[in-house]
């Protein structure tokens, strides 16, 4: 493995998962050069997330991710930003391994380049219909599933995009429903969406430490597993285009899927562009 040679002390600023118009998504600062004090650099980067390329070659990329105040174990948004910036500088292998973090707690994930977008393997999704009391959420009577790649999420289908956009979350009620169903997050979805999106969704996780996420790869993976379970994935392709619809911070994600003997294997990614 080779260590990237210093190009500049300034990071490359990227927007990941933005809509085709360039709006929304997540901002990430990518440091391609070695940095002596990544925490201080992250604090001055001006981005909510900073990713530091520790080492990279054609088949293996080692990253560390920081918020302005602490090291973050891993981030799909940060990994996609780093892969995009590295690939723009010098082409990487179309299939490689990404390691995020340091020491025994480092996380390893496969990545692939598909149609100009990097995708990260989320794993195999198992999805099961459940009977859940959704009354606290104002969603009584709707179909629900538990879907998981290791962290179970409650996935609920809404009747329309209007119902999805007008839903007002309450952290206490969302957490209570998650606890009652043995899940850690809530995904609401409806068919269709802006542009060429085939499905739209919103992702909530007060038990995970956030109210609503703007771009969640794992949540989309779980939703993809549900759509596969119900036979609602596009029949003529293995790629799903999804719009995540957090108010004021829209995002666009892609999910690649394949049926397995135990569920659905899902990879999730999206565009990462320089600012």
C-alpha cells in the first residue's frame, strides 16, 4: 500500500448524495495529504465531516473520519467522497476494499464503481412483515416490515408522496414504536419521487442519536430489502434510484440489488462532486 503524496494542505470539499440540481446532500472535506493532527484539521475544515486518506492503492483504501469535535468510527458519505476524490486524481480499481478507523475497531467494507458512482456493500437484507401499533405516529393501519443487515429498522409504506412530505416526526413517539417493535430506526416510504426517482423515503433514528437523517445508506438498504420481499423492485434493472426527503435537505441515492438464498444483497452509493 502506498501513502498519498502531499498535494496541498487544504482539503477537497465535496457534496455527496446531492440532487442532480446540486442541492442538498452532505458536505465532506477530503484530506488526500498526510495530516499530523486530523482532529484540529477537521475542526477547521468548515464541513460537518472530514475524511483523511491514511493510505491507498488500487485495491485497498484506508480512511479515518472525524467530526469537528471527535473521531467518527465510519461514514458512508465520507468514504464515497474520499473514493471520488482519489479516483479523480488517479483511477482506482473498480472493485476494492475500504477500511475506516484505526486499531481493532476498524471497519472493512467492499466498494465498487458503477455507472460513474461509487457504491458500498451494505450486506444481505432480511425483511419480514410485522403487525405494529403505529397509532402513536398517526399511521395506524399501514403495512409495516422489520428489515435488517444487522441493525433492524421498522419500514412503513405510506399511501402517497404527500403523506410522506407532510409527516411530522416526534422523537418520543418514534422511539416508543421502535422499542415496541425491537427496532432501532424508522423508514417511511412512498412510490415515485422527483426526477427519475423510483421511490422516496425519510429516515428517523432517535434511538441512534439523531432525529432525521438526510442521507442514510443503511436505511435505504433495508427499504430495498422490503421492496424485494414484496416484488416491488424495478423488473428490468438491478439499480434502484431513490430520493431521500428530509425537509430542506434533499438527497439522491442509488441502490444495487441481487437476490440471495436468504434475502437481498444490497450496495448503496451516489454522486460525490467537488464544491
